[in-house]
């Protein structure tokens, strides 16, 4: 059994920005040394929208011009974007892959051209460094928090129905979902999974929560694989007429500013897992890329921190990460 109970606040987190639907570029300072292209699988994810914004602003401070594009969940589009970056003769490309398998040829071509490849969240075949999630452990931490809440609030019930917002498009997210399911099954044996559906965005989270509750009026808990589903799910639960927030729990991953605010307010969301967040990730990716381009030694596979944020530390976390 794998368990994580991380309670120390680490990293910096995002605020829920509107998604970026088109590419953008930072104004290059006069002392710009390097140009970096960033391609993201889907910038409707608020965490990733924050990341590219921070990467641009922090990159400008560090002499790195950042240009980003949104693949909008289309693998062929992302291949074209990488090829365009190669034609632009960028120094490095940061990639959050739609489909890693489809990028083999493009990333090899980039490396052959002397371009550094930095992967983010999804494992690539050809890369110089990656910043990754320990997917199963992250999911397990979320499921553990959810299961402990079930035991505390519904432990005397024969069956406690729960639902999962997953995202089976990505192998790493499948691992995250499996971690959630394993933890709930092991720690709360009276919990019964009655519904699942994909959620990346807040809009999908709202719809899922409403549909889950309409089909399963006895539902007591929803776990999500990301902050978008959690943000939307919180609103969907409230819109469905749930008013006793003490008896209903929603559990997320990403610890966005909106999630943390909802936890502090006593909303349905009870906890979220911080992985450092969009702002911190944007800076980390620029640091990794800059070090590579400056010829410094860089650990090839790096992993994000895992921190449980709940009512016990949400206010302190908010004050530290979002300025109070």
C-alpha cells in the first residue's frame, strides 16, 4: 500500500485565469539570450494557462523569449507546431504532449537540429529533461484524503456512493485515477464507485457533477484528477441543490486559487493536492530550460512535490501563495 500525507505547504500556485485560446509571445528584452517555444496540449486547463503566462513573464526577466501555442488536444496540430518551432530556429521547445507517441519523429528532428527538448507532465521518448508528476502517488494522496473523510463522516453507513472525474486520454492521468480508486477501496471499504466521466475544464466539471447527482441522488463524494474538474464540480454540486456541505465531499488535484478559496469558505470541496501549481511550474520549466541552454548539469527526470491542502492548512497556504 502506498500512502502519502504531505501537509507542508510548498511551491506557488495559480489563480484561475481564463484559458488562452491562441498563441502568445513575450516582449523580448534587449538582453534576450535564448528563444523558447512552448506547445501545450490544451490551454483551457486553468493550471496550464497560468503556467504559460508565468513562463513568459519570468522568462523575460531571465533573458528568455517565450512563444507559446495551444494544440487544443489535437496531436497532428502539435506536430506541426513543433515543426514550426524548428523552422523558427528556437533554442528549446517545452512540450506538454497531446500524444507522446505521435511526437517521436518531430522531437528527434528537433534534437538533431540542436534544439533542447523539455517535457512536461507527459513522458516523451526524445528529451533532454522532463518535469513530471508521480501520477499514481498523486492520485493516491487525493483518494486517501477522500477515503479518510468518508470514514469520518459516513463510516457507519453500509454503502457510500462516490463518483470520479477522470481523463483517460493520457496514460499518466489513468495512473492518477487508479491511485485515487485504489486508496478509496483500501481505506474506505464501504465506498462504492457508481459513476465516472472525463473532466479537464471547469465547464466539464459543472456538467459532470450535475449529471452524477441527477443519476445518483445518494452520492456523497466526488474525486477529480485535476483542478478544472474540481472548480466546476464544486459549483455543480451547489447548483444541484446540495446545501449540507458537511455531508458532501469533493476532492481535487492542483490546488488552484479558486479551489483553496472554496475550501476556506466551507464549500463542498474539502481538499486538493498541490503539485506546486501553474506559477511555480512555469518558473521551474524556465529554470530547467535555461540551465540546459547554458550548459549546466540538469537532472533529466524531475518530479513535482505532493502536498495535501485541506481546512487545517488552507488559510496559511492561501496567505503564503496568493498574498492573503
